[in-house]
């Protein structure tokens, strides 16, 4: 186990499986997708799995480090940028200048989107367990479908709505306490109620 301090319980497994079933419902996997849709579906599932694994990795090797969430997140992003600068030209050739609007958009999305998300992500991992924090990855396909519907006028079927609800149910199930604590109420004369 990547995070030995965290126990796997039936409730957590059930919540994660419910959330995963919701993602499959959102994607409509029973329809037998073809061509580019298969690649998009696999990319969506692969990114979700990668994000989920990252939570456990960060808890084990990163969240316990001293320093602010902003500083640690900046260090992560700088290291990732250096790795990308080395690997990307070898795989895709030298990059070309995209123009000022695209460069500004890239910096804004990188700083406000990814940068802020990393800071919040590390804060959540430090405050909660990684299994609980990782349930947010199930919402990625739901947001992808919602953004596609709003910005690209993609159709929203019943499976998108039902799958989104199932994803939220899965997240809620992982948040239930393992045991319900029974508290004895005081009786009328200082004793305990039967």
C-alpha cells in the first residue's frame, strides 16, 4: 500500500466503485463507441486513474514536507516543466512560437488553473486522507461533459445526468464515517438512560 496509515474499508471501496460506475455511465460505454471516441474515452479514464494515483503518491512522499503548499506546488510544476522541455522536443520536434494571445492564455491557464489547483490539491491532501481527496477525480468526466455541452453544444443524454448523480453518490459514500458513535444520554437522576 502506498499510504500505510490509511485503511481500506468496505465503505471506501464501495464509494470508489460507485463513482467509477457513474463515470462509465456518463461515458455511455455500453453503446460500443468507435474511432476517436474510443481514444477520448480511454484518455479520460486514464487521466482520472493517474490523478487518483497522484493523491496517494503526494500523501506518502510530498505532503509531509515542510513548506507552504504554494512553494511545494511551484517546485512540482517547475520540475514537470523541465522534464517536459527535455522530452517534448524528442517526441514531437522543436516547438514554435504560438503567438502572443496563445502564450498569454497558456500562462493564465497554467498559473490560475493548474497552479491554483496544485495548491488547493496539496491543502486538501494535508487536511484529509488521500482516498477521500482523490474522489474529486471522478468529477473530471462529468465536468468534461458539462463543458462540452455548454461550449460545444454537445448533446446531453440521460446517461450523463444519471452518471453525474451516481458519481456524487460515490463521493458521498466515501465520506460516511466508518462507525456511528453511540453516546449515552444522562438519565433523570444523573444515571444513564436505558
